[in-house]
C-alpha cells in the first residue's frame, strides 16, 4: 500500500487522499484567450516513467493540498510538501 507522509498529520494510507493531477503543469493566466494554451493545459499530458510531481489532497485528514514527488515506476515517494509553499 502506498503511504503518504502528510506534513500535518503524519504517515497515512493513500486511500485517505485524492489524486489531483500533474503538479508540473502551469495554468494559463485567467484572461488568456489563446484556445491552444487552454487546450494543452486541460487535455494534453505527458505520461512519465520515473520521478514525477503530483497534487494530492488529504480529504480524510487535514484537507490540505500537497505536492508529492513520486516515482511512477515503483511508487516510491521521495518528498511531500504543502502546495501552499512556493515552487522549488
């Protein structure tokens, strides 16, 4: 079972969390009228094999959004931080 180290609640099973998507994708600015930019943001995703940053929300705990560094090949978690912290 995948265990996620919540910075607020400690280690928890992954079924307490909800996957929120790729944390490396940058959202276009709110008033950007470029259809292609929004299309790429919403629909076009990479499927990486290896280290990847993902959003997860601790829905059955503190309800905070986290950025989880996870290797997609073996599900090993390298780092967890609050999504409120600035990007590294």
